[in-house]
C-alpha cells in the first residue's frame, strides 16, 4: 500500500474504531443515554439562544452527532451545538437572518473538511494556554449575558449585537415586577442544578431542573414563554440556495465559524484523551469528521457543530469507550423528536436560560483563572486581553490578538535569553591576546535578537581578530544569518579579521545560502575546533605586530 493510500485511510472510518465493543457495549449504551439526557436541554437552549430556534439545536445534536461520531478522530467525542458557537452565530442571525445559518454551516463545514484533508489538525497545539483560558472565560461571560433577555421575559429583537449592551437594554425594557416571574424560574433552575451537583456528579441536574420548572409552570398555569411547537420528525435534507452575492457576504463569517469549530473540537478531543485511556486522537480525522458533521447539519436545517467539552466529559465519566456512546446519544435525542415533541414544547424559555447561565458560570473556573493570573505577568496580560476582547468585540479576533500578544512576549523572552559574551582565551596568556576578541553567541540568533547581538560585537574597539563561537547557537533564521553576514563584512572592511568556529550541521545550509561563509576573507577562516582558531588568530596578530 502506498503512503498516500495509508494517509487517506487514516482519515476514514475503519473496523478498528469499534475495537473492544463486545466488552464495552453495555457501558457505551448507558453512557450514551446519560449524555442524551444531559444534551437535550443544552441542545434546545443553544438553538434558542443563537436565534435559529430549538428545532435547529435539536437537529444539530442528532445529525451532526451521528456524522461526527462515525467520521471523527476521537472514540468518545460528543458533538453538537455549543455555547461558543452561539456566541458567533447570534450576530450572524441578526445581520443576515436565520436562513444564513444553514449556508454558513455548509461553508464552514467545507473549510474544516479541507483543513483536515490538508493535515492542519495539529496547529491547535500552537495556541497558548492563557489564550485558551481567556477566550473560554470570555465565552462564558457572553453566554451568561445572552440569557438576560429571556431571564427577564424580554424579546431580544432590536437590541445591540453586543451581549453586554443587549443585557442592559433588556433589564431596562423589562416590565417590572412581572419580570420577577421568569427571574424566579431562572433562580429555581440554577439552585436545583447546583444542589444536585453537590449531591452527586452523576445526576443529570440540568434535565431534572428543567422537568421540575416545566411541571410547576403547567400545574400553576404560570404565564411564562415556552419553546413552542416542535416538529415530530426530522425534516428532509435540502440544498439551500447559494447565490454569488450571499456566498460572498457570508464567507467571512464562515471562516470565523470554521476556526472556532476546529479549535473547540480539537481542544475537546484533547481533554477527553487526558481523562481516560480511550485510544489516541487523530486530529486531522477529527477535522474531517467535524467538517462533514456541519455540512450534514446544514442540509437538514441545523447549525454548525463542534465537539462539546461538557458533554464529552460526561460521556467519559459515564464509562464510554467507543463511538457507540455518541451514536446512542444522538439516537436518544431522535427518540425525543418522534415521541416527546409535544412535551418538550412546553418547556419555559426562562428555564433554558437558567441552564445556560449555570453552564456559563462553570466555564469561568476561579481556580483556573487564579492559576493563570499567578503564573507569569506576560501570561496574565495575554489572558486578560483575550478575555476582554472576546466580550467587547469578537471571539476569533480575540484569539488572533491573544496569539499575537503571546508570541510577542515569547519572542521577547527568547531574545532576552539569547546573548553574546566575550570570553577569555583559554590557556596561558600570550602577547597580543588583548587584540583578539573571542565571542560566544548563545541561544537564538533570530530577527528578534540579531541586531542587538551584532551591535554588541561591532562596537568593540582595539580588536584585530574576532573569533565567533557558534557551537552553542541553538537556532538561527534568515534574519540572523543575514545579520551575521553583515557583521562579518563590516568587521572585514574595518580591517578586522573574522574567524568562525563551530557551525552546527543544521545551521550550515542557511549560512552558506545567505553568504556568511563566503564573506570570510579566506576559506581557512572556518574552524571546527577552538584551539586551531586561537592559534590562527595569534599568528595574524603576530604578523601585524611585525609589520608595524
């Protein structure tokens, strides 16, 4: 089998995906049902909160959940609508309408699919931890704020697309004291979820809270807005109308959704792999699976899908070992559509808001926030900047800026760790040694440090021969090599002989290509060992003394 064939097969489902199913199927089925119960209120809530409706959230959890389970790169990942996706979709719905979400879902799915095919799955590992925690906290704040309109019984239409501004507008527009009723429903859901989680982490707290508040609403005929009528079957798949104008206007949002879907899915899969030994994660295949899941979801009228960290964690803790658990989760939700749509329609919107507010609060872990803030000053700054920009402007922009700021601090630290030091010549001192400069360059000679190191050497006075020790140089880029060439040329033009000692094998190619080696006065001025270089330098100084 050729390498390309093996590479392709690694991205496709295989029998190995269900290895051990004979031993684990009972646990997988039980875990799948548990996750389905947990996922039901979340799927409904995320659909409502994003503006596309509870039906779309349920469709996404079912269709995308099945496709991602079969084609994804994790054995225990559970996919569907998530809070982070709601944050991105809500402004799209406001600006382009509900119909745009289907097109965005398909376009974003294609982008993620191509990213997986191009083997870009490991790029998520380049995102620094403070950036991840910063945008997670920012997402949690936005999700919480997005629930304020429903929590006070106000329609969010006509409000700002900024979650904070919209929350303030909703509180001001609410009809008090009538708004205290939905607020009470939110508080009841939150209290039930918090108390039950303290009793046992295995209880489906959100599901129980929804049931209690829904029953109370029905028994006491409380005037609370509800989800409303839901379809009693899955809609037939349809291809949305793609026009050039619509596609061009949505390509930007589609890339933002795709970036978020890829980041969140790969992070979720990584978390799952760290929780239990459920097999390796194929990051590229995970992108392929999530891309196909969003495409399929769009065809059925759903939302873009991602791996869901909370549901995946529940899946692993419930004993899941194979993909069957995620499939059972989706089938359980499908059973709800066919058997209990009428009951689900009576769930109060305020109760769903309560579920999401608790979920959002749990995303903002005080322990993790304290860890980041106490780590280093640079990491704390990156964390705060990412969180603030996420809440104030845009999630994807926040991640991009967070990475840039983190890269700046990393490059500054790398630059400070790089240096040049003048050393004493080893052995007994000889006449003329003071006119020989032995310089050792440590760390990295790259664009962030090259100019500073060059100036440090070129500013030396009273030297006739310079020996550059490069054996301790760990990294050199094109800027560093070019700067080194300029240093050699500058010194040689001043009459200073330059000798280079200890070029490492991995650095030789770039130094040759950018002219560093050719800039030496003579090929014999390149040395592998230090002692011959020193002897050569002393001979130059001796001849210079005789000539004078």
